[in-house]
C-alpha cells in the first residue's frame, strides 16, 4: 500500500487530530514499528505485514 492507502486503511483521519496525517504514520514507524519498505525512495506498506503488526499491537494492549 502507498502512504495514502495506509492512512485510509488505518482510518487515521477519523481517529487523529493531527493536521498532517503523514506525521502520524512517521510516528507509528519510529515508535511502534509500523512495517515499511522503501522502493525508489517511496515508502510502501505490505498489507500482510500491516495486518500482522495490528495483531501484535492488539496483543500488547491486552497484556
């Protein structure tokens, strides 16, 4: 997924008051380990890796 697609997929505009949703994604990458690969300097987010990341984050929250 592209950055715009992952922003929509995670519903960032609905849950964040941030004016620039890219900052939210950058924070998630740095602080929470959001999976991302770069191809030709373009960040891409593999859907399966994002779904696995969500599962791990949920498990962390239930402990």
